[in-house]
C-alpha cells in the first residue's frame, strides 16, 4: 500500500466532508434556528472530546498494532486491542457519567439557553453522554485499519458514514423532527459506525475477540507511549476546541452558531497537516536515524514550501471572500454576524498549519518534549486570551485569541525547531521556501480585493475561488517557485516507495548550507 494512495483517500475524505458540511449546515440552521443549532453544536463538541480524553491511547493503539502485525504476533494483537477496549470503555463510562451529572446545571444554569429550549437541551446532553461511551469504543476499532495501513478501508467507510449522516440530518429537519430527533439520529449513526468498524476489524484480524480484557504488559506499552501524546492532545483541545464552550459561557447560545459555522470552514485547513503527518514524518524520522542532515534539511524546506503553497491561497481566498461566501451560503444577516470571524479564523488556522511540519520535525528528531512544552505554553496563552477577549469583543474574541497565539508563540516555535534541530537559518528558509509563495499570494490578494465587493451568490463565489486557485498556481509557475530537484523531492514526499534510503539519494541538495 503506497503512502500516495493513502494521501488520496485522506484528501478525498476531507474534501467530501467539507462538501457535506456546505450542503447540510444551511438546511439544518434554517430549520432549527441559530439558538437550537448552537445547542446541537455544544452536544457534538462534547462527543468530540473523546479525541483527548482517550489519554493518548488511540495513537498508541495504532502504533502498537502496526508493530505487532509486522511481527505476526496475533496473541499480542488480541491482548493490545482487548486491553485498549477495557481502558477506553472505562474512560468512556467515567466521561459519560460526568456529562450526565453536569447536564442539569449546563442546560438550566451555566449556559445561556432560553427557557423554551432547556428541556430539549437536557435531552440532547443526556444523549451526548451515551454517545460519548460509544465514541470511546469506536476509537479502538477505528484504530485497527489505521494501524494495519488500510487507510483505504478507513477512509471509504468514513466517507459512507459521513454521507449517511448528512442525508439523515437533512431528512430529519425537513420532516420537522427538530433538535431532539437530530441528536438521536446522530447517536444512532455512531452506533452504526461502531458496528461497521467492528466488522472491518474482524475482517482484517480473523478470530479477533470483541470482549474486553486486561494485560499489564499491554497497558504499560499503551500508556507509556500515550502519555506525551496526551499532553499534546490536551493542549490542542484547549486551543482548538474549548473556544466554543467559552463563547457559550459568556455570550448567548446563538453566538455559538455564529462562531461555529465559520470555524467548521477554517478547521478544514487541517487537511494540510494530515498530508504531512503521513508523508514528512516517516521520511524525516528515517533521515534523522541515518544522520543524513542535508537530505533532512532539503525535505524540511521542500515540505515548508509545499505547506505555504497550499495554505497561502486558502487563507487569502477564504478570508477575502468571507462575506460574499457566507452571504451566498446562509444569507446576509448571518454574513454580517460571522464574516469577520471567518476572516480572522482563516488567517489563524493558516498560521497554525505552518507549525505542522516543524512539530513533526521536532518529534522526528527526538525532541518531542519541546513540541509538548510549546503546546502547553500555547494552551495557556490561548485560554487566557479567549477568557479575556470574548466578554469584551464578543465571539470574534476567540478568533483573535487563536490568531495572536499562532502569530507569536507559533512562529517562535517554528524558528526554534528549524534553527536548533533541523539547522536551517531564517535567511535560508525565507529564500528557499517562503518569499516566492508569499509574493504570489500578494498578487492573489489584489485579485480578491478587486472582486470581493462584486460577488453575489454561492455558485459565483465558489467559481471565483476556483479561478483564484488557478491564478495562484499559474503565479507559482511564473515565479519559478519549484526547481527540478524540489519537484522530484515533492513527489517523493507523496510516495513512500521513493523514500527508501537507496532510492532517495538523487533528491539530496548539495548546495544547501549546513548551519
């Protein structure tokens, strides 16, 4: 299975997920209203907290499954998966119980929920408690195809379930089902997802037992690796997830909707990190192990250039067309309330993606404590700024907090990693990776500024964004952003076969200065 094929499946899954969001969100928001939709967002946010309350066990399961499968040690696989199921089921029950216990206060006192919606909110939050337990179990079986490098199965089933979710949500609200039915359908689809991934796991590992078990050696293996990953996950959740709860605590429930919808667009930028998490990281790890600094530097610079070429047009087009995009999608009143938030979030998330390759470089070179330390600093800065700014300037304060955090601590982290661990100077970085993509972006910015006031209608905006993307690509060609060696290296980053040590020598850069 090639890495390039896995990247295609990952990208396809992200793009299709964005398409489903574009279709379903306006229908659901109009049917429920901004206040009820805000409650639904908070419930799904609680379900999403399985991403960090798993104590880092999910990536640890992926890693351990990959290693044990290569060894052909089926009993060890059984022990690992059974132990992970026991640990995550226990965490799920604890987390679900906490959500259930907090539900009365959340629905009636702590959140600014109108009296007419408080009963519905309580029902939805209780469902979220049950869904939390299901999601914890789902992470175990979802890790099996990932650990076995069968991302085709993982992505294709995720695509199907995403489609079913979108169709079900639209059907429910069109038939007048309301908030309760929408939440119930979401939890039922989680049950379906669990059943699907259990079947996938059984197919990939014949004879796999579905019963929880506990082995001390498996628990030690899973928890020892997961501990530092949990630190990163926890900090990431504080930075990228807690903002909506803070908005809900200080502002109206409708403000959660006005913030969450543009956030759902900006968060799709993470497709950039998803690509490099699967492409750059194993390559950098191998090169560091071989002590091949020149090729590691070349890979780093080419990866950073790839990131900038992907992120710069995304940020400019989404931020520049934020008002006509939201106007055509959800109407002028929604655009007036959320366009500024979308513009700031697009810039903030764009900067956050630039940190992706340096984070992977730090981990690949054995400096995971540095990335974890900066993640903690980032979480403290972001949480403090969000709490300070949201009550003073509204929901956009959460977006400002993300932007300030990424533009200060984030850029410092990038500099520290490339200077200390990759040994690339700031001047080399600017000359070799940054100046030309950014110059092309400045030209694209003029196109956006000229066209944005004249755009009306969602189709027109999407067409203008597509044309803008083509213009940017043409500018990168005209400005000679890539040289032949970088093109070859960029291709190799997207194909695992060419990252075998003997095949990659031709991609080295003898002209790169060692710092």
